[in-house]
C-alpha cells in the first residue's frame, strides 16, 4: 500500500531496528539511561541549545513547552492553523490553564507581526498575561523565511516575551533552504523536533531550551505521566533519525514536486504547485467528486489517502519515485470511474 496520509506512517529503518535491539538502557526517570542521555546531549549540541528532553510525542513536547513558559492565567499567541492550538485537543487550556490567542495565518503560513503585536495584552488585571509567541515551521508544508523568524524574535524581545518553535517538521524546512536545523532554531527560546515523522523513528520528539527551562519541563513531563523507564530502546532510533535521515528529506521534496506536477494535469484536481515547498501536496477536488468514494477506489488500487475535499498528500521515506508515478496513474484511473 502506498500510504500518503502522513509522514507519521513511516516505518523504522533496518538500521534503527538493529540499534533498538542492541541499545544499552537504564531507568530514565532516575536519569540512568545512557542512550537517552546521549541523545539529549547530542541533540542539544547539534541544534544549538543548552539542554534537551526526550518526550513521547510532539503533542507532549509542545504542551511541556507551553506549561514551562506560562503559568495559570497566562496566554500564548499562535496561528489559527497552529498544531498546538487546533490539533492537540486543547491541552494547554485543559491541563495548563493557559489561554491560546490565535490569529489568522497568512497564505504563506506566517502571522502578520503587526497582528501579533496588536494581540499582546496590556499589563492590566482584566486580561490574561501574554507570555509567549509560538510559531510553526514548516506549517502546511510551507517554510517560514529566515528574515521573518529574525523579525519575530526581535518583536518578542522588544515586548519582553519568549518565543517558541513547533518544529515538528523543522528538518524539512532546513533541507528545503539548504540550512542546518540550528540555523532555524537560533531565533527561539525553545523548540520541538519530531523524530517520528519524516525522520522515521517509531516514537518520540525532542524539546530543547536552556537548562532551567528543561528542568521545569522534565518535572511537568513526570506529572503528565511521560516519565519513561528503559527508553533507550526508543532513543537509539531517535539518534539515527537525527544523524542519518535529515539529508534524505530532499528525496521526499523531489517526489512531492513530481506528484504535484502529475496531479495538476488531471482535470478533476486543482493543485497550486507554488505552495509545494517540502513534502506536502494539497489538491482541491472538483465539487462533483465524492471524496469518500475516491478514497475507497484509490485504496482498492493500492493508494491510501485521507478523505477530504482538500486532499493533503505527504511523501516520505517509504514512498519511492516509482510509487509516485503509480499514484498519479491511480488517480487518473479512479477519477475517470467515480
């Protein structure tokens, strides 16, 4: 099955499976797992931070960041389409008593910094206290430019706020720009990086920040049930995700371009190829096409997608260029018969 639903469906590589099988482990809650410790130290050094924390997921890492930056009754500013606002079950509000202040994302995924500035609350007890700006890179597969990040950092600094990066796919952003991941993360007080999407690890994300921030996050992680024991089995795969899988993302980006080109030639689909910057292709279905029926037909043809009027198709390590051509052919055949 050619699975284009997400890059979260990636299987761990053979090298990861071998590393997991032979990992030296200990009790991470005691700080005794050498493989986890090595991953955290390596990641902090590689990505330009003082410290790092290995977490179970990007959702957990983002929640720990919000709860470590903000107190009860504080708020964070983010985009309407931000994952940590829209797709993480309201965790900041429910578990952290932290108010999100979402503002509109622009077509390129950015937030107008004038809008961000206007959303910052006055120092008045009537209002939640604005503490944090949260950005996402990539967002919808689109890359935020470096100058924009520098300007956002300057705004946060001038207003006395912290700035956080939801970097679930920041490795894709780095590869697309020919940069190191640290070049992007340099503008942020804290950042997350998902190891289990395009980087192929089976489980885990990293949270990065200064030493005191990570100490707070480690305490919150324990409180939220995220303390793991012999987690080196997972961290061993995470290390290979960082050292072996980042540069390879360029192949996924190239395959996304091929997919976008092929689908744009199909009458029932509308694809804006200028928006395909990394490993995501968005295709609008003709109003006469039933998304659920198309999804069923494609599954019968060996292609798995999520049913929607706006299709999000994500390339990843387990999809080869030959699979992209099979997918284009399957779309042509199925759309001719729905």
